[in-house]
């Protein structure tokens, strides 16, 4: 089985011991790390699409992934970047995962009485209160 090459043709198969599914799932997970909403269902659909379209052709893998792993036109530029990087071998040579942009998360305390005396001017004060104890109703 051959994997897509950087020039649009084909390259030899991955080294022994690395199944093509592993390479393809690694690509899908690299897309997730780059910020695309890639679910397990989309990964499975991608593998099925590549099996039908043909793993040996770069164009078939590209379009199979683009059709199954992107959610909107806004994803296409990042998809193209990750695809080029992954299948040209740059992602493997760098030895580090793609950078992930994440938003800081502010957490509210769950203890009784916390949050009741918010400082004046604290614009990010949490308006809701919760208990640290679970209540089943």
C-alpha cells in the first residue's frame, strides 16, 4: 500500500510496522490538534472514504479528507497546511506536535459563600453559584 507523496504522485509505503491506518489517523489527529473539529465519527468516515477512493493517490486522500474532516470553508486553509506538512514528512521530522491555540479558562470556586462578596469592578465575576455536593432529584 502506498501513501500520498508531496508532489501529487505516490511514495513507497510507510516503514514496516506502521499501518496506513495509523498514518491516516495521525493526520486526522494532527488536524484536531490544529483546531479543526475532528470527531471519531469523522475519522472513521475518512478511513472509509480513503479505502474507496484509493490510498495510493495523493489527490484521492486529499479530497477524501477535505470532504470528511472539515466543517466549513474556514477550515480549508488550515486543512491544506496540515495536509502539506503531514504528507511531506515535515510533521514527522519536527518531532513535536502542532501548536494548539487554547483560550484560558476561569473557574469558579464551589465552596459555600464564595462568590457572594465579589469585588467591585471585578468584571469577570461569576453570577451563578453551585454546591460542591451533588444532589440527585
